[in-house]
């Protein structure tokens, strides 16, 4: 039997009691204030802070205690207060990546944040460039999670 | 019990990822898998053993052969791990976004 791609994509939704502007800023350029580096980083206890640069092409990386930078990915879509898409390859030894899309939607006094993590599961995708990218993406994301474990 | 660590470790090898990719199209025997891969049949068998022990692949006899297929439970366990990863991250994000919103309100009051 085959396993449908839809069953493997990770989608998360969370409601936050703040404006979409605040939510977007916090998630992106404000990442150093909250990202759980101790458990979700390449360097574990060596990781000191995280950086999320604004704009398409902006780099996302962590900085270690020795000042070295370890890249997680880079921004591919930048729509302030609305949507951000970034490649996600937290293993600095690899280049290609999985993909994360985050949408910010106004809801009443607050905001709804929808996150989709895709690519890591797309082993069956057709198309050589896509497949090559995602196969390397597995290496990247899995290498990262192995080291984090 | 099979864990996501075992699944992640098993998928750290490109040949095993290629096997999983093939099996996503449907069940297959070792010989069929080996024909599409640049590795020997015994090597494919070895990789299938690793994938089976990791819970990603199941097998059953079909006459003189064994047919291999993806094990939805193992795939689901891996997916659950990624789900858990983002749940943790978003919880911390929510707390920070709402905390960051608070000082603005106090400044407005001052």
C-alpha cells in the first residue's frame, strides 16, 4: 500500500493573543527572544542565540559560544505580517532543505498562526530537481535531529 | 518498541531512502527493488532488515518470496515526532508573542 503525501505533511495551528504584526515580528526577527535553543538547536548547550534576517534571502542561523554561525535556512517568501516561507536545513554541513511556511491571520483581537513543514516526507515526489532537493533535505533535517537527540 | 530515533537513523542512508521511495509506489519483492538500485540484492536485503527493525517497512510471505511494503505505523511515528517538535516550538513562540505585546500596552497607559 502507498502512503499518501498529505498524511505525512506536518501542519500546526496556534492562536495567539496579539496582533498579526506582533506575531510576525516575534516569529521572525524576534526569534532570539523565544526559540528553545537548549532543545532545538544544532549546538545544544553551545548555542547562544538565533538570528532571523528580514526579507527574501535573509539568513536564519544560530550563533555558538565561540561566535561561529550555524545556518538553519533562508527566507524564500517575505510578506510582512502575513506570510513567511523559508528553507529549513539546520545541519550546516548540508545545502538543500525542507521547507516551512508560516501564515499569520487576523482573528478577532488576536491572530491565528498556521505552520506547515513539508519536504521531509516527499520521498515520492516526481521531478528530478525536486527529488534531488528533497533527498538532500532528508540528510539535512535528519542529521540535525539526530545531533539534537 | 520502535522509536522515531530508529526511523531517523534508518533514513540517514541514501539507499534506504531510495527503497522507501520505491515502496511508496506499492509493495515490492527484493528482486524488483534491487533491479532499480545500484546495489546488490544482498545489500538491498540488508537495508530492508534495517528498515523493518526501525518499523518503517513490514513484510509478508507470498509463495516463495517475501513482499515488502511501508508500515504506516512506523511512518506515523516519524511524523508524530516532527509534530511534537513544532508543538514545542509554537508553545514557546506563543508565550513570547503575547509577552512582547504586553509592554506596548503599559507604555500606552503611561
